[in-house]
C-alpha cells in the first residue's frame, strides 16, 4: 500500500514523490472550456478514473483494514489512527471506494466549510449515500476538542442518509476518546514485509517479473530496512520500474532508484560549490526547473535568471558563447535526440532545486520573479509551463512561503488579454489548493477575492475556472460559496452564473445548499441586517435555480427535494423576493414552468401552487399577478396538458383555500 495523494481525490496515473513526507499530486481538471485544461486534453472524469484505477491496482491491505471495512458497513463511520507514513490516507480512500463501488465520488469534509455556520461540522452538507473523508491528522488538540462534541450529530446525519464517513484522527487523542468513539477506532499499521509487497506489486503492474525482487539486491535490501513512509516506498518502486524499463538490469535499477529517492543531495551541493560562475549556475538552475523543455527555452530562461540575479553582470557577445551542449556537459545535463535538456541521473534535477531553495534563501524572491518572467518564454509549450509552475510550487511551499505562489497568481491574473498568464495563474492556484498544509490558506484567499467588488476581470476568470473545474471536484460546497459571491458581483459577463448553474445542475445537495443560501439572503431577517446590497442579483440567481423538474425528481435518492420542509421554506422565501422586486416579465417564464410541471405531475400540483401562493404573502396585488399569469398560461394553443382546461379556476380555488388569503385585486399584473 502507498500513501495516496493527500488532498485531491480524483487524479493520477502513477505519481512520483519528490522527497520525504506526504505525497501531493497535481492535475488539471476540465468540465467546460477552461484555462486549466490538461495538456493531454483529459477531462475531470478521465483523471478521476485514472486515479481510482491506480489506487486500486497498487493498494496493499494494512493491518486492521478488513476489520475497519466491516465496521464501516455496519456503523457507517470509522476512525483511523496510526503512525505517520503508514498509509492511513490511502486506507481511508480505499475503504470509501470499496464500500460503495460505482457510486458517488469521494468528497473531503472541510471544517467550517460554510462561512455562515458557527459549527465546525455541518450535518446539512451531507447528501444521500455520500462518501466522506474527514482528515484531522494535522489538527491541533484545541481543534479536536472543538470537533469531537459535534461528531455525534454529524455521524447520525451520515447514518440517516445512508452515507459513509472515515475520520483520520489527530496524533495522541486516542486515550481521550469516549467508549462510543473507541469502538469505531482502528489502528492502521504496516504488516511485516509490506514494503517488499509494494515493490512487487508495482513491478507486476508495470509488466516486470516480480520475482526479480526475491533476489534482494544490495540497494533494495538497504532501502527495505529503513522503514520509510509508504509514499516513499511507492516512489522507490516507481523509480525501479522506470530504470529497469530504460534498459538497466534489476540490481542496477535498484541502485538508480535509491540514488534518485535520496535526491543526490551531496552531488548537487558539490556541483554548486564547484560551479561558481554565475552564468553556469543560472544555466544549471534553469535546466533543473525546466528539465524536459527544449534547449533554446532553457538557454533563454538562464539568460533571464542571470539578468534577474545580477542586472549589472557584463554580457558576453553572442558569438563568443561556448556551445550550449558543452556548457551543459559539466552540469551533468545534455541535449537529447529530441532537442530537450535532461540530466543524466534520475532525480538529479530535484536535488538541484532543493539545494538552491534551501541554501540560497536570499534568492527566493528573485527566483519567484524569475519564474513569473520565464513563463513567457515563447519556446515553452503548455506542458513545460505546467512543469515549471509545479516545481516552483513544490519548492516555495516546502520553504513555507505560500505567499510567493499567491503573488504570482495575483500578477498573472491582473490582465485579461494573456491566455498564457491566466492559465498559469489557474495552474499555480490549483497547486496551492491541493497542498495539505496550506490548502486552507489558498481557499481563504479565493474566498477573499470572490467577495471583492473590484476584482480584476482576469482574476475573476481564473477563479471561476478553478472553482468550477477543480475545487468543485474535491470541495464542492466551498466551490459553490465562492461561485455565489462571484456571480452576484458580475457586471459584464455571466461566467460565474453559468458555472454555478453547471455545478448545481445534477447535484441535489448543491441545489439544496444554493436554495438555502438564497433563502437566507432574501429573507426579511437579511433585510433587517442590511442585506439588500445584492438583492436583485440574488433574485436572478434564484430564478436560475428554481426549475421545478430537479425539485420533484428524486433520482437515486429516497425522496425529492420538494418533500423537505426546509427546501419548501427557501423556495417560498425566494419567490416572495421575486414578487417583491422583479417585474412580471422577469419571472413569468419561471412561473409558467411551475404551472407546466404542476399539471404534468398531478401529485405535485398542490405543493407547487401552495408555494407560489404562500410567496404572495397574502397580498392581493401579488395574488392577482399570479392569477393573471395562470390566465396567460392557458391561452389557446399554449398548453398541451388536458389537465390545464380549468387551470385558472383550480389556482383560484387554491388561493381561496389558503389561510388568511386576500382576493386578487384589480392590479393583477403589476407586482409591488
């Protein structure tokens, strides 16, 4: 078993970890035309299938995995404990994947996911048959003390909705668990020989004879006794496969894999100490940051780095420069047959990057600005730029400098006329959002930007793209909140509005959540709090989200949304705001849709018409406008339903039967 990608659920066709610690895998997602499109043109669903397939074929059961699986089936919730690096995250994902195979995709539960909630865990965010992961492995004791009392209610909602929840516990809290939670706790541990089993499984999947590992070459034996985190075991196994398939014998492949995993730190340090010429060092770092890019792109980027690091450096005439291939040779790099720069040793580029970021802290801001400039080198293709951003993100986040990544996102998204820079901004933002340690900070930045009335158009485009295509996959509720703020502030486009509709189109939970937000914002209580700022925009969004068909269609759920009292209340509140502030021509089409559905589905007639009548708030003018709309809907040749013959009369009788009704007034078509 290997520790799975840590924040994002649906990615990866085989990851390569770049060092110790958790393994973070970055990918691009696409559901509509998008800035963050994968260079290979893959869609989010394709990427999801690839990750699920990768995890399934590479997973090895740890100790207590089977017992946890049985308890999850029985109790709907399990708590996973264990040592860092023993695969709790991978085990949690596989439990949820296997418990409801072929069902909904996994979702990560965020604490305080809705900015309006006072609770850390909101049971209302749970939908039927959800598969939920709550990863508290990095949480503090103080945070756990806040979360633990809320778990009981949250678990009950999970049970009622036939959902499944796996919680990864923080370190050191097991002795404080009560009896109820203790019986749900399982310690995930690696059994003896698990590391070798992982290596063999990777060999088998790669089409290599797994019995080769039985000979236990020196490098393999040396690695196996080190008890590395399982993410590193998986990375080592992938390096072995790569080296073997490149033509090395198995012992040699193990040697190269161990060297790559260790990162060649001494070799990189020695080379940087030996190469003191600024031009050579600039070329070395450019090659490390752009390994696999065309040689002319690396050459151009090195010149930019030299200029950024020392603007006063004298420039040698172009004809006096040594051959690029000869300049690369002392740096352990060469130009391959395709004209691209590569290092001769597997993983050497990783060691160079780590050495520069760790040992030259004075260069970090210069390197940040250089990456921003190097992105525009025209000889780079999209895959090269993606790799450059990924490598920069890895280093700056490892040095605990998330602000550097956010600064580049801000710079690249200031303008709206550079697709390359906007795509880079989206790519960098995604990398920050996927980081286990700093992801919350990036989500907070996205939230702050989404509530900015003066947001630059380019950044708005980036945020819509990232929320719709990336955040919506792993954190859909957070994406909905941010898209709502963006949509209500749009003035010259409908990007966020369309993205919000796309997000809620086939998701009952998100539609319910959106109606709840709109019901809250359009309620009288919101007006008392001074919440009229976005009233008209929210009325338009409510009309977007009140289509009756999704409300009455249960789909795979046990009941339709319209059967929930909270949804009916939100619909009533929303329609009341519509009748209060919108002209009839804005809402007539939506009301007619409700009439059509009410007649086509007789079982829903009463509840749909009752909501519309209740929204009139016993106002005769509004009831008159509703009755007038019923008359217009039944005009000759406009209604195909036989049941609609006496439709206006049925509506009038329901109005009359409503509590404390007022009859329609003469001002039938003019809402107040």
